[in-house]
């Protein structure tokens, strides 16, 4: 099933892979610190989140935050500012740890004891496609009852796993599934 749209965008269509759209929505639902990491308030809040407990420090270290305790203390006390590369690493590690921390809660809310969650699939943008090459695509709604693979792949940062899980879900659309491999967005709430 995957990669049926080998030449996606050849005629001007615009969209993103369905798994990436799901990951974007899960990131929004996960919430977190909204102040940019480049602002002092943003990076100190992220560092506090990543170093608050021994478990948080271990998760941050496992996710790639490998600075000395001395440097970390200087950053938190405001005596030193992280470099641009360090700020990028702090943001990346924060996202990884945040995903791991909220995945179990999101999974429970999305599965709803087997009832699942309704999603809206918004088709790809064809505004730049010549009329003769356009496909008839409509907004689709469907209920997803099992979120385990999607949320697991999202929490692990597994891009390929997200795509495989998305392909399994859109397979339920029948012969129309290939039209929704790329989308504008996927909406749902938990």
C-alpha cells in the first residue's frame, strides 16, 4: 500500500504525508511550553522540565542532553547562555521527553475504552493543479478505534512507523485509500 504516489506533486498538488499530519496534531494535543526556546524564559522552562527529578534527568540524558552538571547549573542560574546548537538540542530533547511523558495519557483518551476517536481527513490541496489533472477529493470522517501503533510511533519519533500506521488506518477507506496518503491536515481531539 505505501508509496503509491511515487511522483507526488508532479502536477502541482500540495500536502503532507498523513502520518506527519497525525504527528502534528498529537504534538498540539501534547501541549507544553509555548515560549520560544531562544528566549531565556523558554530555555530555562525546558531545562527545569528536563531536570526537575531524577527520572526526568535520566530521560533527558537518554534522549541526548549530554551536558555537564556544572554547565547545566550555570544555564539555570543565568550565568551562562546556551549556544545556538545547545538550544536546538534542548528543544529536540524536550520534545522527545514530552512525547514520552504524555503518550500513555493520550493513548487512553484517544482509545476511549475501545470506542475510539473520530478523525477528519482534509484532502491535499489541488489549487495549482490543472483542471484536467485534478482528482475528485472530499473531506472524510472516520472513527479510529486503535491508536496504539500511531501513538507509539509518535512517542518514539518513528517516522516510518507513523506512515505504516497511517496506511493501516486509511486502508479502511476502501479503494479510495490512496487519495489520502497525502493530506492537508488530519483533525481530532482527545
